[in-house]
C-alpha cells in the first residue's frame, strides 16, 4: 500500500481550509454556488462510492444545522438523508455523464474485488471546518482501513481499464461530511454565525461504525431526489478495525 495518511495530516488539511474560510467570513465574502438556485436545470451527474453516518452522528449533525439555520436561514442545508462521506468519486460529476452509456456490472465487479478483504471500520466525526463555499464536519478514520480501501480501488481501476476519473479534481484523503453550502452571497448575521462556528470547532459529533458502502449515481449535492443507489457492498463482518 502507498504511504498511510496520518491523522495529523488530515487535521492539517482541515486547519488550512478553516484559515481560508475565516478570511471570507470576516469580510462577509463567501463564495456562492449559483447552481443551487436552479438545481432542476443542473445536469451534472457522477458515480460515487459513499458511506452514510450512523444515526447518532446524523442526529448530532442535524441539531448543529438546525442551530445554524436559526442564524443564517438563507443558505443551503443538507437533509439528514443527504449526509455522507465520499470514499471515492469514481466518475466526477459532469454534464456529459449518462448512466445508460456505462456498464454498471463492470464497476460493481472492480469495487467488489477491492472490498473483498476490507473489514468494517470507524470514522470519528469531531469538530467542523469550512471553506469559502461550505461548512464541513471533520471526519477522522480510525486505523488505516479507509486509506487501504481507497488504494485498492485506485489500483484495481487502473488494472481493469474500466473508465474512471479518480482523483482528477484532487487526491481524496480526508473523511469529511459537507453539511451546508452558501447560496446567498451575504451573511445576514456574520458575526453571530462565525461565533457559532468557532464554538463548534471541536464539538464531538460521535463515531460511525461503517458496515456497508453504497455505489450511487448522484448530482453535485447528493440531493435526495437525484440519488440512485446502484449497489450496496457489505464489509467483512469480523469486527471493527480501530
């Protein structure tokens, strides 16, 4: 396997994102996603392997979002069933993607081979970070299982010749959950919103035990109405690896 990503490296990524976001929040200059206001005409679709948070984590994030919504109600908040961590974007969202033009069986076979010896694993969701575009729950994989899985998937897709766009945007190495996106350029209560985010910088949202993964076709925002689960993969049930 390639070099293992350490928790400190993941934390450093989150810290860098937070520093960039602070500048936007302090100057009330968040970066909006114009497609959020017209999702029905946004044709970008992709193929993604995801994991869902456990109920306790989901509930904690929902509570966080409800509080945030009381301060900044004119932004875009993820629904409970839209919360997820991306394992890997197999085909990055684009307007040309057509599910009917790919052989799903080939993708399931490559992923099944990659997941064959992968056990259940935990992700600890602790604290929040942000970017000028969005707010994220910080995820920290416990142990090296997630990184090993990602390495196997990348390697097996290269060997298989099955089309993918793995890591074309960036090399995925964190385990965050995006939960809020900015659709309005003005934060109406920017000072209060920033205080709220700072208060939750180290909040413990809980730990998820991941026993299965989902291969989905999705829009950019993992919108509930635009997500189709193509296959569910069960991880080896011989104990969670820490």
